[in-house]
C-alpha cells in the first residue's frame, strides 16, 4: 500500500495549501482562499506544510518538532501521518543502513544481521525488476522494530512512502519472520516504487496496486470480481474511507489484480504510461473527481479512459 503525504485526510493531498479535500474539488486549485483555511476555519496549514516538507526531505526530527504542538487535526485526520512519522523516527534512532545494491539500501535495527536476508531481498528484487521498468531513484527497505505502529487498514504487505530523494518500504516485523510474506512485500515494494517515482507521485492508487500483479503471480482471488469505480478503489486502497475494513481492501486488491493481469500485461508500454503522468494539461483544473494525470496518460498511451480500464 502507498502512503501519500499531504492535507487530504492528512495524507492523500497533492497540494501544499490545505487542509482537506476542498482543495481537490472542483478545480484542484492550490490557492489558500479556495480552501477552508482561506475562510478562517483552519490556520495551521503552514506548519503542516513545513512538517510535510521536512518529512519528504527525511528530516524526521524536524518534522516531529513541527508536529509536536499541532495535534492531529479537528477530526484526527493527521493521525496516519503522525503515526508513520513516529514509527520511522523510532527505527532511525536505533538502526543501521546497509547498501546491498547500487540502487537499494536496507535499514535494519542495530545488531541485527543483514547477512541472513541480503540474498533473499536481492533475489526477489531481481525477479521484480525483470517484469517492471527501472525506477529513477533509489529504494530503501526499512525493517521495522517489533510492535511498530502503522495506520489501520491493509498493511499485510507493508507500507510504501515516497521521499524527495528515494522511496521507502516499511515492512512490519511479523512479516519479516514469514519468508513467503517477506518476499511478497519486497516484490510489491519495487512495483510501488517504480509507479510512484516514474509518475511523479501522480499515479492513481488503483494503477499502483494493479502493477503489483505483474510481480505477485501467486496472489489468488479470494472474492468474486467486484465492480468498484476507480474513485472508490482509490479511497479504499489509500485507507481514506469511513468504512475501511480488511475485507473491502482485499476485494479492491482482487479487482486491481485483475486489472494488472488483464490490462497492464496485455497492453505493455508501462514505462511510457507512467512517465506520461508528469505532463500538464487543462484537464488538471476540471477533473470531476478523477485523477486527470492518470486519465490523460491512459488516453495518450493506450487510447483508453479510466472507465475503460477499471470498469
């Protein structure tokens, strides 16, 4: 699962002025006066922005300093961000970083042997890299401490976060102790990493999740096909819904797996599709609830719409 840092419910927004989803509709305008903050309802978005920027730069201590006096939002909407920040900071204070390949590092607790898992990680990454394009920045795999906290929904395979200089996959301790789950988490990490880095973090959550089907051939459909709209898929996969549940997340992932096997594997040109996300267009202002970057990229590379692919 990919964790986006920003103002929409504390972590999904893509714009610096906040605080919530008002910035995404109707015009995606990053202008304070068009957000609740512009009308005086919220006046701390500037401090949250500084916390987000410090986090993206991987200055976790500074990010914690900014968040110390901010609380967690009027409805607890920043709890996921603060939870992830504190979890990363806890590991960083007691960890060592090992470079195991030119573009891959592992963050591991001090005194824990890297030798036992080095080859396992390298082998799984080579397998994933054979199916997916190269990323444009390094990947760090962070092996979390026992009892480390992550937000509630759907983290059976870990949590991916994007930083300015690299991507980071947070893998819970209990997954590390299960060889099959650990290998799956590493493979999915590369899929998320490629999707986030090549698309400039603009790729829809459903498309990122669909990419994991290309490296996770053993994933079985535990539920019958579910026809969820792309917008609903994104909300479920990013843990931003009011009715989040493990069952709903699994149903969403099954649908994305079908998309990956049916569409991504068939159409090809995945690297072109991802890099096309970074182009700009007038559709960015009038998205009507869709992600204009993904919609535009699909139309340019495959001549398909989001509804064509997801429906």
